[in-house]
C-alpha cells in the first residue's frame, strides 16, 4: 500500500462473483488512503490559511509559499507513513490472519510491537488462534475416540451377530442332521400302531389307539415342518430337477383335500388353464408341499363356501428365458380372512394371525414360512390378499423348466403298471423278502407289515449280513425283493447294493431303498447305486405294500399267498393316511386308484350275483378282494363297507349284505367323484 493509494478498495467475499438477485458485496476503502486524504486536506487548509494571512499582510512571497508547500507535503508524507506503519500494516496482517482462519488455517500472525492497542489486538488474535487450535485438536481427539468406540462396538455387534448366526446355523444343521434319528423312532411308533390297528381290537381300544395315532400323525407333521425349515435354514434343501406331471400334481393335491372339504361341507373347485404342458421339470415334492400347505390352510380356515385353485402357465411363446415356464397358482377361499395388519407377518415362522387361531384351528405357524422359502427357492414370489370375514387369496408365481418331448414324468411311464396278477392274493406264490435294517424297531414294524400279507420275511442287520444271507440262499428258494436301509454300520445300503449288482446272479433282484435319510439327492444316489425304488420312512404300510407289489416279479408256480387276516376298519384316520399317500407318491396312488375304479363295476356285479345266488363263498371272496385293493389306497369307507359284506357272508345274512352293497356302491362312487375333477375332466370313468 502506498501513500498515494487513495483509491485502494477491497470487498468482503471478493472471489465470489455475485449472481443476479444477490446483494453486491460491500466495498471497503483502505484506512491509509482515508488518512492520506484527511492529511492532504488538513495541509491544504494550513497552506490556504498561511497564504490568506500573507495576502492580507501584503507579505506574500513566492519562495515562502514554495517552502511552505514543501513542508506541507513532507508533513503529509510523514503522517501518512506513520499511519501506514502504525495502523494499516498491523490491520492488514490481522486481516490476512482472519482470511487464513476462514480458510481453515489456524496460523498466528506477525504482531507489530507498537506497545499499544494494536499490539494488544494482534496478541489477542494470536491467543484466540491458539485456543481455537487447542480446541480443534481436542475435538479431533474426541472424534477419533468416538470413531474408535463406534468401530469397537460395531465389531462387537458383528461378532455377536456372527455368533448368533453360527448358533442358529448349528441348530439348523443339528436338526437337519438328526432328522434320521428323529424320524426313525416315529417310524417305529406309527408303524407299530398301524400294525396293532390292523389286529382285532375292542371298540374302546380302537378309539384309544386312534387318538394315539392322531397324536402321532400331528407330531410327525410338526416334526416334518421343523425339519424342513431347519434344512432350508441350514442351506441343505436343494430343489431337484426331474420331469413331472404338473397338472396331475395339482389334481392330486386337490384330491387329497377332498375328504376334508367334504367333511366341512365346502366346495372344492379347481380351474386349470387349457393347454398347460403335461410335463415340466422341477421338484414335484416341494411344489406339492407349497400347494398342499396353501390348500390345507384354505380348507382349514373356511367354514362355509368354497376353496378354489387356479393354475396357469406362461404360453411357450412368452416362456421366461430359455426353456423356462412361469407357473401361476392361485388359491382362494371364502373363509375367515386375515386382518390387514397381520398380512405382512403371516409368512414369518411361528406366526399366526391371531392367538386364538392355534386354539381353534391348530397349527404351528410354520407352513407359510416354509412355503415362502420354497417359493423363493423356485425364484418365485408369494403374496396374499385378504379381507376379514370374506376370505383370502394367495398368489404364487414360480419358474419351472419346460420338459422336452423325450422326458417322461416320474412315476407314470417310468414305473411298472400295477396289475392284479402281481398282487398278493393273485396267482403268485408267497414272495421272499429280505429286510436289511439295523434298527430293531424298524425291523419289527416292516416285518409285521409284510407278514400280515403273508410274505416270507428274513432280516439282515447290515449290508454285509444281507450279502452273506443272499450268498447262502439256494437257487431253489431265492429272495424276490430286498428292502434296503441306506445308513447302516459295517456296510451301508449303497455299498451293499453295488456289491449285489456286481454279482450276475442278482442282476434282476429288485432292491428298494427304505430310508429315513430323506435328504436331497438321496433318491438319485440310491438309483445310481443300482436300487430300483425308494421309500422314505416313516414307512406307510399301504405305501410299502404297494411298492413291494410293484417291484415283485411274477413268480412261476407255487402257492398263492392269502391276503392278511381281516383287519377291522382302520377308522376315520384313513383319510389322513390317504392324504399322506396322495402327497407322497401321487402317480402310484393315482394309477392304483384308476385300476381300482376300472375293476370295481365288474366286482360289484359279481357281489350282486353272489347275493342273488345266495353264494356265501363267492360273496366273501369278492368282498375280500375289494378289501385288499381298497386298503392299498387307504379308501376307508370302501374297506369298511366291503368288510360289512364279508361279515354278512360269514353269517349268511344276505339282507345285510345287500345293504352293505348299497353302501359300498356309494363309497366307490364317492371315491370317483370326491377327488375334484379338474377343468371339467372326470377323474375316472366309474
Ligand atoms: P398354521 O396354519 O400352522 O398356523 P401357517 O404358517 O400355515 O401356520 O399360517 C400362518 C397363519 O396365517 C395362520 O395361523 C393363519 O392365521 C393365517 N392364514 C394362513 N392361511 C390362511 C387362510 N387361507 N385364511 C385365513 N388365515 C390364514
């Protein structure tokens, strides 16, 4: 800044160019320029006064004037310089300091040692800067401390979370791993109960046993739900990819709910879009589980009205991606509905819309949680719309693969057709069956089931023992079937089967896996090892017998085995048995049902003829034939009415036999009609 810097100006926020509408920054004039102007004016006044005085005294002298002007200029320069040094420079330094602070640099300024307020101001400014720097350091330290604490806390939380997840994972893995150990005793309980139920019991004992059986089935259902959820949570649930009949699967699920819906007097309707591909590739077991859960809920929570199932797939032209089909399933009911605020949480595990629900309808709140997870595994989604008092609709969308023309649905084309000639009671001698099972209870259960049908049964405790027994067996009395557990000590079922298959002699011997090891891929492993079939435990007696029948090769010559002793009516539980059957192996059950319904008219005619001819032997034989066939498909009303006819035949009471025949006809008709026909097609031509 110079002495003549009269016009020097600066403004606050010089760098920011004001935009339109913003107030212009205020402009400041420098202190030294103000002083210079003031000094110049003062000098000018002094010179003017002296000159005026000289003119009045007539002592005006040019030299004096010049000398005076020089003095004035020098004094003005001295004052300006003094001002500059004393005021302007320290203030300029202060201003630079403030600018530095504004820009975030806390630097002390150089203080002019003037020994006055200016120096005091400079010192104060530097002290303020020092205090600011100190507090800024403290703030930074504090911030660092806080950040460190947050980091530690986050780490602790993450650690705790990892531990919790690991614990949950361990729990899930534990449950998934012990599923074998849990299912095996259940197998024993249920199997033994089935066996006892088939024996002669007093009405009171039967009722007590039925109650126990109901409890066992509920426990099994709960166990299955918990194990499924654990399997999903442990990441051990994988979807299989096998061809299956989508339409048939939906039909089966609807049929399985038929008895429950009929019991509650509600209509069960299914609408299948025409042109649905018969076969798709996916996991039929899990898809069945999804649909069965939704359907059983719909029936459970509906007291009047109807339950409707809709099935659609994307047209092949709009198939999602290469070879994929979008399957849309809709299950709607006119039941109790779900309150709006509960809708978001019903898919959570152990959640029910209302606490009173478990008391009134039962259930655990696991079904929809499993369903949602399974749908997600199918890359699909599930949602619900509901209105309390009016009903609910569940919408499921999922993706399956379109099956090529060459793929055959599991269970229909791939399996041998069940014919009358290879049933026990047909023209076949008693078959020899080898049970390979390490669990004593299971041995007893399966033995009891098979012996009731007069099969000859031998037991091996492990795979090695099975091979030893087979080797010791002569050609004249061979085994016709092996029921093989998978997990066994010494030699497991897979190894044992491989050893069996290596021997030419047993090339054709059917080996059926019988295992509680119902994990993913087990079926494939068993088939790869050379087994012919697969049944999971707990073994359902009807299912086991049907499977045994299916795999037994016709044995030439010999004495045909009689069917087991007449079992009293298995009671209403057969409905759940039927449901289980339907849901566990629909194709087999379906083909058995079709066969049964096809043969039924001829059998009814024979019964009628036997009554007309008062032929008790023929009447009893025909009734027993029907009992045997109906038991394998768990058609309880048919079995009990046929048994009524058989009893009447024993007493030669043809009046009761005729009444029984009417009931039997009705029961068979119900069997044909009850499974709801889909898309207007009759299920069977009875
Ligand atoms: P659960 O049926 O064993 O209780 P879910 O997980 O299958 O368990 O269902 C959870 C809850 O969702 C049920 O308790 C019920 O409150 C509600 N819910 C499911 N389906 C229906 C339905 N169709 N109608 C009314 N409420 C339903």
